[in-house]
C-alpha cells in the first residue's frame, strides 16, 4: 500500500487501540501508525514504561534502541496532524 493509500486516524482512534479497549495494539511514530499487536514486547499494550495507543515520537530519545525498530512492524495508517 502506498503512502497516499494509507488510511488516516485521529489521536482518539489511536488511543482506543491500546490493548485494553480494543484487541488491536497500535503505536504512532513520526506520523505513521504501526500495528504491534503480535509483538511479545507489547503484551496487553505496555512495553516497559510505554503505553500503546499513543504517539511515541518524543519518547524514542530515552529508548535503548533507534528508530530502526519500527521496520519490524507494518505501517497501517497515518496519524492525523
């Protein structure tokens, strides 16, 4: 799916995909939304001190990994500005 074909989601739609309210577990980074549902590191919507359903762009600075970690997951949409 090309960038133009990706659906756009609001922050409130993203927030519902937190592993608690709906079964999907999504996170956003740099305007893209990633599906991390199948990742064992995001069980129940939590990864260390980070919660799913939100934009983690600003939180990456404190992570022990770089942005290359996002290449492991499918981009499923764009975050509405």
